[in-house]
C-alpha cells in the first residue's frame, strides 16, 4: 500500500496530494498525513523548491476545503454545527469543546485546529458561524495549514531515507500490514464506542419532559430552569427557555449558591443525550441538591413543542444573569 502511494505521487505529482488534502478537509474519512510524509520524502529528491511547492499545494487544498465549511457556518450557523455533532465519532463533546476553545482563542483557534483531532472541520464552521471576518479566516487558517503542512512534509523531507526503509518494510509485509492496520482501526472505533457507552451509563438519570416542565412552570413554586450551554453556544443559538438562568458549567457554583437545596432544578443544553446538562446535574447532586433533572431533548425539544422561546442579545449575554427575570424566591 505504501509503495502504491509513492508510485501514485511519482506519477500524478502534487495533484494527488492536493486532492487527498481537499477531500480530507471536506470531512471524508481519508487520512492525509501518510500522503504528506511520503510526498515530503519524494520532494527530497528534487530539493527545497519541490518541497516548497508541495507545501503550497497542501495549503491550497486546506484553504479550499476549510472555506467550504466556513461558508456553511456563515450561512447555516448552529444548524451545521449540530450536523457535525451528529456525525462525529465524539458527538457528545466535539462541538462544545470547540466552542470553548473558540471562546478562549477566537480566530486563533485555527492555528492549532489541524493538530487537534475532530477540531479541524468543526473549527472552520464554528468561526464562520461566530462571524469571524473572511480576511482573518484566510490569515489564521492559512498559517495553521502552513504549520501543519510544514510538520508532515518537512518530516518526510528530513527523514527521507528512514521513510524509504519503512515503505520497503511495509511492502515486504504485504497483506499482513494491511490486516494489522484494519485491526488497529477497528480497535480504535471500538474504544471510542466503549468510551461513549461508559459516559452515557455514568450520566444515566431521570429526565423531565418538556410537557412536564411546561406544567410545572405554571405552578406556584415553579422549578428553576438553568441554561448550561457555554456562552459561545448561546451566541450561535440565541434561543433560551423563558426565565432561564444563564450559566457556563464552570460557573455553576456562583449561579446557584442562593438557591435552597430543596428547590427543584431543571437543566438544559443543546447537545446529544443531554450530556452537558447531565454532567452539571451530577455536580449539583453531589453538592446536596436533591431535585435536579436534565430536560429530555434539551432546547430543541422545548422549541419544537411550541412552548415559546426568548432570544438573547448576544452583546448583553453576561453568562450568569436570568434571561427573562427568573425568580428564585
């Protein structure tokens, strides 16, 4: 297989490298790193100018693929983020972690996005949805792509002799090497599935339905509804349940410290399996709150049921104030 990659690169040159990088950045489960390393070792024959040309092609492929996701994020906002979340191998946390990184680094997250598994595609869509200006996107994504290209093609260039020996060893192993790679891939997928299964089992608890919450909110002593989404997520999707407290998971203690332990709390997020809400619920239960439940289906289920939502002004979203005057008495 490795010799076939080298033969294809020798025959088709940088076109194959460009197409491989492009489809990878568009989200296809096709690894680009082996091609880049082999391309770097191939460039060692032609010298530094060939290496520079190869890196330029890699950056072009990255920019083209990332620009497509950037445009999708600009146009469809939170919708494309939810799509990526559903198809990700780690749908329970991929988008939320990306939002937190963006909240911390803004557009500079693109400088490291390609070095963080699962962040490259999500990062391009996220910065588009968050309104990062096109020139800044091109600047940061171009620099990040250049660093990524330099690492892998440069490694192949610097260790061309070792890469050639490795290719020969893989070719000699024949089908055994391919079978080993398939086994490793299967073990990786199985490990990720088991990790997800353990997480969901740990966070298994009673949920409250949107119908139950709607009825409870009309009662004399209504539950306190808490929006546990990150602030960056609320900037992407400004909908909130009327009267909800706004809080990041890291600031939950400061937000609920005046709420009595016997008060009912309903937490909601907008992520698969209500994972964020369930995690915060576990924290609050450990602190002594006895009546804490995540909202089944989260914000999407509430809005889909037609119960009505408020919309935040993103400039005024402080992250810890009631969305519409929630009362704690």
